[in-house]
């Protein structure tokens, strides 16, 4: 996630806060057992990872398949945070790999995040500081 | 819906190592007065644990979801960052997104402090 724009938010109890801006959250809801395929597709397309949890779906399932048994009610929800520039690529890769165009397979949506924060390797922070100093030097 | 008088807010989602959610929620309640929050279990996989044949192992996580007023959001975000040491390696992910509408949640007066 090194290509997201980073901002130094300020100090709180003498601790620097680094946040990532221009990031999006991809949420994908699929049938139970398919989360690995989704997370694999996302990481192949450049995402750093994903978080998976179980949920129960309810909707038009009863109208699909024989007595509604064809569509698994148990779902897996996958959350993947990506940079805005990666979002389209990761979204498309998941869509094709998990075959979301198949009816009843699942849904996926992207929401824009105001900001995010996580561990940022020290070398990335050092690089960012160097670039900032350079930019300030160029601007006088 | 605008007539209903609901204003927007922020949704803060925090993915933490297993076992971190309840102590953090307790602090948020005691120190920030938050009540509209919940947590659930999840599993996380990333590039760091990945093998040549695909995904490596999953790690158990706790995911906290907090709805806050826009004015309070920055403060709560920073508080979680510092309290949960989000900036340290393998300590999770914190994110914040804008909510179009947020219903107010208040507890009845004199509720049991459980």
C-alpha cells in the first residue's frame, strides 16, 4: 500500500499519526467457501490482503433453484482496502475470477474512505519525508 | 428523508488482532462516551503470510464498527490510533468513511452499567 498518498496528521501524546488518503474499501459478499478465491484474486491484482467474516444472506434466494436450496444462505463477506488507483483493477479481477456475473453468485461494491491508517514501513516514511523536503526545497 | 432531521456522521471500522476489541471498546465508552459500537470476529490474510501456492495462513481478527458524529470523528480516530498502536507492525487497520445519514442512539437514563 505504498502508493497511497500519506499525510502526517499531527502528534497525539507525542506519537506521530500517519494516515493514508485516496483509499477505497471493496466489500464483496459471496457464498460460503468462496472467500479464498476472492482474496487470492485481490492480492494477485495488487491488494495487500483481505479480512473475511461469515454472514447470513436473505433475499430472492427462495426464487432461485429448487425450493431455494441452490443458493447458499451462508455467506462470506470480504473487506479489502486498496488505493483509489488500484480499485478498478482489483474490482475487475475479483468480478471475473469469482464469476460474479453468474446469478446468485454474490455482490460487490466500493466505498470511498475518508482516510485509513495502518503500519507503514519506516523506509516508506523516510522516503516520504525525503520527497517532502525536496518539494519544499523546490518551492523555496 | 431530510425532513426526518437525520444528519450525517462517520463510520469508523477498526480491524484488530484477536482479543483487542473489548478492552478498546471499554476505553472508548469510558473516555469518549461512545455507545454506538459493535464488534465481530473475522479472519485476515495478507501478502506477508502468503506461500507460493496461494494464500498462507489466516489470522483471527476482531472488527469494531463505530458510528460517530462528524465533529467527534477525528478525535475518536486519533484516540484509536494511539490506544490500539495501529502504527505498529501487525496491529491492524483503521479506516473512516462518511455516512450519508446517521440515526441517533442514546441509552435510557439510569441504565445498568454492565
